[in-house]
C-alpha cells in the first residue's frame, strides 16, 4: 500500500553527495527533526523532469525555505553521479539530491513506476511530499504521464 499523509517515512537508505564523494544516509538521518519538501522524478535528464519539474523546484526553493521548510530535496532512481551532473547542469545547488539508485526508497514507500516499456526499468513515480520530523504531512502523486500537482509552486501553495 502506498505511503499516505500521516504515515512515518519507513527505514530505507539513499545516497547523498559529500565532499568525500557519495555516502549512504538513512531516512532517519535525512528526515529526523527537519521539515523536508521532497520532490521525486522518474529520471534525471528526461524531458518533463528537466524542462518542468526540476526548474519548478529550483525556482521555488527559497520561497519554500521562507515558509519554514528546512530542506528542499529531490530524489530519483538514478546513481549519485548522474544526479550530481544533472544538478550542476541545471544550477540546482540550492536543492539537495538524494540518489535512489536501486529504487529502495521508492519501493519502501510503494511509489514505483514500471517504465520498462520505454527501456527505463523500475523508477519512482512523480510526486512531492512534505515531511515533518519523519511524518508525511502533504503528498501529491501524479498520474502516469502527468505533471499537474507535484511542482514547486503547488507545494508552496500548500504551506
């Protein structure tokens, strides 16, 4: 059953960039004691993700923080090197990128997308969520092929 508002983020791992290179972080480390606006995309460098979703997050990151969000983050089922290159290519340094290369987190919250038909394998669904101290407070899951409810602007309006 997919995660829902009021649920606690399950224990999982994601990779983050550090000065020493990619490092594993647990969901407990990433979400404990913080208000996190988390945006998920099916894949770095893909058309809707690059042309619409990521720009909406970058453009609204400061406004989200001004409304009390501690961390603005993006996750995708891509390796940390690809996410790092995507972050740099899009001037998204104000957004934390969480690599879910094995889809472990997407599976743990039951928000996977089977994109095998397009040769992309199992990915994350497109969504946004507001997580406060590990508990989901807002959740906006897109229908496959849509980009209507998970933008940075939509999250900002919910705060």
